[in-house]
């Protein structure tokens, strides 16, 4: 098999398999190093510092600089649980210069220097960042993202408990192209931060502001600003925002006509008064009323009579609503 045929075979391999091919022989190594094989590649790592150091030391050989997508999850170890630190992550990102998408999951020991390394090396390419349960990432880390990565459109900050309104304001100023944002389970973000965000990031399409269980969450003030500024919303998750009332939902339904999915789980103040405004949402395909005792089967029946294709959650509300709609 000649080199061109071998390279064609390598095109069908995932990134981990390609890395293994590099170690088979000198010839395979030379063929597998071709930049065309690494572009648009995704690398998923369930790892620790030691493995990241080993991979980083081979960086020039395995063309990490051409990687476009990477997911790093801390390797669960009986003796050193979640043993992944800034040192290993920064060493790895130091070899990457073309990343478009990065996911950092359960990295409870990494802090802002990891984000510094990522943003300095991938400032001109990065468009998507996921930081899920990265407890030690703070507003300073988000400032670094906002300062260098102006192309970011997709950002997930779920369970980043140290992030506050200040960090959200940094992002709002530095990442005006944001379309997808999740700040679910945030402990320290209030109306102040999200209102500022809505004013600056008017292209938002997906927004998850699920409230941390022990907090009241956002209020109608936030919804009024979203209704005013973010008319392109197609997904909105307000789970656990117990201070939200019928007024706020009515504002959203009246102004954000493109909404397809609406999650109102445990928004306990809501009542059937929101049903009539919701019937105006022509694109609505799913709405979640779990834990909302003020929504009756009669209200669901009215919604279904106008939009029979909408999926209403939970199931028992659907069944009661459908029975009432057709009797």
C-alpha cells in the first residue's frame, strides 16, 4: 500500500486512533502527521495531568496545532479523584492554535490560568466554550475570554459557582456575538447581570438561566429586558425562578414570537393567565409546566386547541389537557 492510499485510509479514523497510528512505525508516523488529517478533528479525553503532559510532549509530532475541537473531562481516580490541574491543561493548550470548540467538564481544580492559556493561543479561532462544573473559574477568567475571544457565539457556564454579575458583564461587552448561553445553577448571578447581558447581546437565541435550588432566581425585570432586546430567542429555560410572575411571561410571549421551547419548571407563581399570551407563539413546540400548580388542565386544553402539536410537560397535564380539548 503506497503512502497516498494509506493517507486515504487514515481519513476514516477518529483522532485517538490517528494518535495510535503515529506510534506504529516511522512510515506511518510520517503519513499520519499530514495537516489535512488533523483539520476538523475532535479529541475527547477522559484524562489526568500525567496523560496530558505525555500528549503535550508529542504536540509537534501529532499536530495538535491543527485540532479544531477538544473535550477534556477529569479522569476519576480512586486515589486522586479528579486529578487534573492548571499545569496539565495549560501545557496542552500551549500546543493548540486552531481550536474552535472546547469543553472542560468536571475540572474542579483548574482555575483562571487554564483559560489564559486557551484564549491566548486560540483567540482568533475560538467560537464555542463549555465550562461545566469548573468551580474555581472566576470573573477574572471570563474577563480573559471577553478580552481576547470576540468570535465566541456559544458559551456554557453551568455550575460555575464563583462567577458573578461582573463576569457576565465582561462577557456582554467582549462577546457581542453570543447566541447560545447557559448560566444554569449559578449562585451569584442576579437581574443586574442578565439585564446588562440582554442589552448588549441582542442576538441571543438560546438562554438557560435555571436557578440554583436555594435561591429565588431572576425576576420579571430580567424578562422585561429580554422581551425588549432579545427578540430572536427560540429557547428559554427559567426553571426554579420562583419570583417570575404572569407579567414577565406575558412580556416574553408578546415580544419573542420565535420561541420554540419554553421551560417554566417550578415557576410557582404562574397561573392560567399566561395561556392566552402563549397561544400567540406560532412556533412553540414544547413547554414545560412541571411543578407549576397554577396551570390547570383547562388552561392546557385552551393551548392545545390553538396549537394541537405543542408538547406539554409533564405527561399527566398533557393527557388531561388533550381530553378536555376534544370533549
